[in-house]
């Protein structure tokens, strides 16, 4: 498996996506779910259009999977908040 040197802002965006997704899965307030879904959409666009993907042509699908695997676990800094 290849290793990738993801930029910090891309890692943070993917972690924020997972955090928001987990919040959405537990949310019961309809007005809050709307906010969380919009946040997911914005983060999805930020991740998908990040300039990093242009630096690895032909390997982007594998890199996207690696990014998801690397950021699946919650960020320890966020757990302390």
C-alpha cells in the first residue's frame, strides 16, 4: 500500500466530515439536522476539490481511500473538547 503525505487542511476537513456525520447520526432535532447536512455538503466539496488531488493523477481513488482510513478514528484533540 502506498503512503500519502496529505496536507493538514485536507486531513482536518476529512476528520471534520466524520465528526459531523457522527453528530448527524445521533441528532433528533430537525433544524439541527439541516445545519449538519449543509456542513457535510460544504466539507464534501472542500475535500473533493482540494488541490492535493491534482498532484497524484491516476492514483486519486487509492489516495482518497487512504485519506478516509487515516482519518476514520476521531482526532484525539477533538475528544478532549
